[in-house]
C-alpha cells in the first residue's frame, strides 16, 4: 500500500499523520527542518509552538475553543493527548511546556511503525508520488511551494502576519509591584486561580506607555511581504495607533483583577504575563506581539511597572503567514477542486490558531484514511465545533460585492459559526432569560448539542 504523503510537520501535519497511521494506513511525513530552517522556529521538533504556549480556554461548556478540545479528545487526538501531558498552570486556559509538548509529539510519530519521517524540503508537489497528498505547511510555506500552489489555484497568495510576543525571565519581575492572579480568580487545567503575573498601571503611566509604543521605531516590511494584518493577532503598537483606549479594552484590560498590594486602588490598565515553561522560569507577555525593533522593545516594555528590570529570554517579532481563499478553492472534504489528489490542512486553509490548525489536520487525516480504505466519509455535523470550522473554511464565508474576492479571512472557532438553536433557551421554570444568564444558557445549549452530535458522528465515522 502506497503511503499517504503529508507535507509539513506542524500541528496539523502531525495530527493528520497520527490519525491516518492509527487507522492502519502508512504515512510519509515530510518536514523541511533542520535542512531548511524558518524565520520563527528554533528547533527541528515536530509540532513546535512558535507563537504562544496556550491552547486557550479549556471550558467545554461555555467556550467554543474548549469545546473543540473536547471533540478532539473524543477522537483520540495526539496533539491534545500531548498537550494534556505537558500542561502548565494558566488560569482557565490550557497552556503547555512548549519543549516537552513538541518532544512528546515527535517521539510518538517517530516510533509509530506506519509513519516514515522524511527530513527534506518539498519544493514541488510534482515530485511527490501517490494518489493522496496533504499539504499542511502552515504559515511558513516555502517560497517555491507557495508559488506552485498559487499557480495551481489560479490565485495570488494571501498573507498576513503572526506576531510573536516577548518572553521574560520570571526572577527579573518585581513582585513587590506585580501580583499573581487569574482574571476573576478563574481556575483551569492545573491552575489555582492565581496563574498570571499582573503588572498595574495608573493613567499617567498608561498614557506615557501608549506614547512610547506609537513613537517607537519599528522594523520595516520587506517588499515581498506587503502589510496585511489579521485582526486576531495585531501588533500591540498597531492596536495603540487605532485609539488610545484600545489596549485597556483589549490585552491590557483591568477588569476582574484586584491589586494585591493596594486593593482599594483599581488599576487603570494591567499587563498580564503567562507561564511559558513547566519550570515556571519563563513568562510570556500576553497579547504583546510586536514589530518594534528589539532595542525599542526592551526600552518600552521596561516602562511597565514591575518590569523595570525585566530580562528577556526572547523579544517579539513577526513572520509571514500564507493561506488560501479556501471557500473558492476547496471542496467540503478539503480537497483542491481543480486537483482532488491534493488536500489541505491547518492554517493554510484559513483557520487561525494552533488548536484550530490541529483540528483541521485531524479531520483531513480521518477522511484521507477512509478514502484509501474505500470507506465513505461524511464531514462532522455543522452543529459541532469541528463541523462549524470546516463549514467556515469551505463555504461558510460570504463574500460581498464591495469586499471583493479576497474578503475571506482566517477565523478562530467561535459560536458565531454554529447553526442557531432550534428553540430559544429558557429557565427551568419556562421563563425567559435575559442578559448574562441568557448568554451562558445559550452557550451551554450549543455545547451540549455539539457533544451529542459529535459523539454520534464519531461512532459512525470512526467506530470509536
């Protein structure tokens, strides 16, 4: 039996390879590192996390991301199993020790008898043998392969930038100013309710910080990069330029936090740092992706109370992210309409986020294995997180005349992608709900429906 070929050893490619091999079908996984390094990776490990250690919320009853975690676990996801095994405290989020996570994924794939890992760049799909090829090259697709894909699709590459936030040595943070607390004291996997370092600012400090962000020297874009941004991962200085209050209503919002050193004084803004490794020696600055020059980053970020003497293990930066106009180019099974031999998975399809990328890899692996074995495959129901995300990628996006053909944008999984409930949610006594109580009940109803539908689909699609 010819192996199914997968190009790209990120989260999507790794998950796809695992699902295919677990179904009893041989796989050849192509990863160009270390032969061809990238601007963002620092190791040659598979499924390396380069932007954040967080898989975001793990609440499967109230959050769409937590729900997709649940669905992936139900489908025996390798990525979720390794994330759970290497989690670090992060309040209501599932965060992982990045090195331990990548090493676990790499070991699992390298030791699987049906998986071969080929460490070499694939500059052309034409050189790949076989009737099924999954392209999961993610945001850092090589220029040669990206050019070929653009030729196959008849579309120019669409690109935005993923931004990397700085990482600070924990011991260099002044805890006489900062304090430990999760927003609203919320606990999560392995958490205590005090899982973030919080650095407070008063209005004068905040205004000076905003001025410095805006005035700070930025790195220039290369000619081939252009200047598009994805709103879900904007550099912090770009957010500041959109309005002086933008940051304190975004990554620097003070809500749900009480200064342990002075509870009577409410902070005007708060910078949060999240644990980045299992040892707890490194913390990343939440939401502080940036295109400031490195020297400027150190100067500006040391204006933050508690970080005056911060030592940075890594400063921020930006890297290219290329994705397809998938609603036009891909069918509901993620195949290229013009060449069904080629299937896509992960961020290149136009999903955003590590979890979402791995989820699309999981589905692409399941459908590829079914096709190879001559079994029919129906996509996950649209009422599930997996189905809702695939629906957005392959047809859920609506283009307007004014927006034009390039209006498709990457999307995180969210309840806005789900079909509406058949009936409005009500209180147990039948009365109408309002405000936050109604919103919470609606989310519970959506997740309950999704879990029931995913469970039924999994039994039919995988026999599990």
